[in-house]
C-alpha cells in the first residue's frame, strides 16, 4: 500500500527508510521510483512494430489509432478514476483502454450505428458507471451540453484529459453526414470545424490538465499539406499551450499502403514526394484562464 505521509517511514522488517509516494496532480507515477517506469515513453520518437490486439482491442475500423498510444497517454496524463473525454470516439479505443487502466471515459461519436456497435464492447454496468457514449456532433453546442450533463452525473464539473483524433481531412470518408469533418468542401472548412470541436474540448477540460491531438498530414494537388501543424496552430489560438510534438511511425499499421508499398514507392520516385511513414501526437496543456468580459 502506498505511503501517503510526507514524512519518511521505516520498514520494520528491514529497517530501511521508505520514501513517501511522490506524484504529480495529473498522474499516479511515483517520482521517487521513477526508474521503475521504463515502459513510459518520454522521447519524441515513438515506434511500434505492431498493433496491440489484446485487452479487448481489435483492428475492426479503418482509421482508428493504435491502443499503445492510449496506454502511454492515459498512464502519463491521468490518474485512476479520472474522466477522459474523446470527441472522435470511433471504434472505442480510448474507452477500452480507459477501462483497462481503471479510468472513466466519455466518448462522442457522430454515427448512431457506430455508437450501437461500440456499446456492445462494454457490459451494462460499465456503460452506466464508467463508459458514457454520446451520439452527436462534437462541434455543436447541443453536444457540449450533453457532455456537461454526463460529467455532472459522474460527479465532475470537467474532464481530466482530452483526446482528439479527427479524420485527416478527406483522406478517408467516414460517412455522408455534413457534420463529418471528412466531408468538408475544403481543407479550410476542415480547420474551422476542427477548431470548433477543440474549443468545446477546451471548455470542458479541467484547468491545468492535458490534451492530446493525434493526426497525420496529407498530399493533395501535388503539394504537401501540414494538417498537423495547422491544427496545432488552432489549438493554441483557443488557449492551449503546446507541451510536446511526438512523431510516431505508421509503418505496418496502414493497411492500404502496406499492401501497395511498391506502387507508392514508384509514385514517390515519379512525383518528387516522399511516402508518409509517420503521424503526430501533439500534447497540450490548458494553462490560460478564459477572459471574462465586463458587462
């Protein structure tokens, strides 16, 4: 059992001095024993050879992020029983790993059929107590109000961690809905809708807590389009402070390009570009207080 006293304790069996547990307000990592956390990545290059498929995870939805990212983020930036808010819930990777690590989760998914499908991955008690899935448009005020109501029921006024894994513009079409960010008529419209979603997340996040943006870039009309850094810019415009930009390999995790690697290599040699082998995980902190306008 962890020792919570600020004073050093004595282990009577060995007469050794036992240091009290030293943690940050946003995780359960004991900094007095920091060398024990070799599994926690602190560098800016994350490489994974394959996708984790245990603990309830599976690659059943094209475009979902790998579970190892959720493991790293939730261990590093949340405590047990914290609430993780995922505004692009998809196939439920965040919720599954939140359950595995004894965190709670609120996920928002635009498509009702996906809400129904993902709900089947949790038992009835989990769906009542720990995992709340909301069907809605994450950019809307109505959905924001639904999330706030769920937070109130769960005994919190704000979420403790925010995850944003939006579509990478129009690379994959996820639905025919006009609210879907993958259906935007232009990349500028994609940025505008993303910013609205991120702003809702900012407002619902507890002060001084963290957010993660998982995103890649794209090619269009023979030019490189930096979706990641453009979205980072909009996160900072909202009020977030960038804490880290992590580059993660996607080699072996991208089905389409994995099967047609030689074709993409030919296209790269022919077109003068390089084939994407990475995406970004950007870490932000809510550090700025919102300005209150005087009436």
